[in-house]
C-alpha cells in the first residue's frame, strides 16, 4: 500500500504531468510532429537524388556539346543519326525493328 501511494504521488506530480503532456503534444499533435518530419526527410532525400541525376546529365550534355563543337565528324554523325540528314548525292534507308 505504501508503494502504491509513492507511485501515485509521483504520477500526480504536476511537473511530470506537464512534461508528459508537452511531449505527447509535440510528438503527435504539433504541426511539426515526428511523422511530418519523417515525410519531409524522405522528400529531401528524393530531391537530392534528383539533383545528383540532373547534375550528372548536365555534365554529360556539356561534354557532348563540346565534342560536337570541336569535332566535325562527330557533328556529322550526330546529324545523320538524330535528324536523318544526308548529303545531296546520298539515299537514306531507315530500318525499323519491330
């Protein structure tokens, strides 16, 4: 019975109840609760992956542009493959795989 009274006295302590209430409010009901923070962290990681992908694509595209600006043969190859361009005395045959 004495142990029960001690436990009851600790549980009914106004400071402990205030701290527990504040913790519950911050964890579950606040605008910046744990679940929202977790979702935001996942979104940040996703956006960082996208940023890395686009930075990699930008560098590879810049290298391709530099190659096309400096090498006439690669420019001609790119124009023939991408835009089906040809010289005046040539015929182009397009083979489509099913």
